[in-house]
C-alpha cells in the first residue's frame, strides 16, 4: 500500500533490498588470503612474486613465471628477513607482506665504505658473517650490504652470477678474483683509488690494491648490485 509511512512490512522490505545491493567481497581479496605457491607453480601470480622479489633484491635471475628452486630460495630469504616461517612457500601471509613491502633501499656507498673501514682487523673465520665471530670474504660483503638493507647472495659464486657486470669498478662495486681455481673464489668491495677492502684468509679484514701483482694476475672483473 502506497501510504508514505514505514510500517513493519515496508521496513523489512527496505532492509532486504539494501542487503541485495551490497556487493560481496572482491574475489581478488579472497584469492590473496588463500594464495599458496610452491615449486612447480606457473602463471601470472608467480611472475608477480618474482617481480616483487627482484625489486626488493632477493631474486637475481630472469622473471619466467615458473616457480623453481631459485624462486623458493628467494622467498625463503624474504621470509627470514620478514621474520616469517622460512618455508619457501608463498602462503597468504607471505603474499600480503611481500606485495606490500617497500622498494629496496638504495646503496649509500659512503656509508658502506665507512662501515667497512670500521671492521679493519676483524679476523678471518670460515663461514663467519658477523664482527663478533669474524668474516670469510663473502660473509664480510654479505654483512655490509645487509647493513644497507640490500640483499646479496651469500657465496662468491652466486654473487658473481647475480651481479651486473661493469667494465671498470666504481666505489661500492664487488671485485672478484680466481685464487684457487679458474672460477671466482675471492671477492672484496672496491673503495676507490685502485683499492678494495676484503677479508683475506691470512690477514682478516684489510685493504689491498688491484695493481698488486698477486691480485692483478687473478682479477676476473667487477659486478654491481645498486
């Protein structure tokens, strides 16, 4: 009845109409809560994850859309940094934290060199990656870049494969040497004026010159991570 008054029946019908007009939660939100990507997965979601991991400095290979061991390792590194269970699997929480993460910090080479200089004299320790325990050569680099909020691989070989090649090193670049085989086996950080700082097996953290005969003969090149 068109009375212009809201009786019980009209009120019930109004409530029903409002409820019918209310849109359900967007499907993408429900999907995000249930995201679960692991080795073997394919598709745009994997590309999105790889792109974000690369932007943040955790992923150093091509974006393929295939979730392989390299992607799982990158996810695991991100989870460790974000204090999430390091499973290497992208569950809903990992997805939300990863997609919402701010871009990677830019390297401040002045701070990097200053931090490195403060560590001169710290002893060499195989597998070491902190000032308290000592450093091996890649652990020294890994620690310093970590202080800058920039992720680099933990081993010399992976650093060599991941970095962008440069024709001549600039301050902050990583310089590589073949000291035991023909492959990269030692590395340091270029600090300018032909010098680099590194953790040597017989010296601990020290500075050396690229033109010294020992290093000149074994020099392979430089890579950049910024």
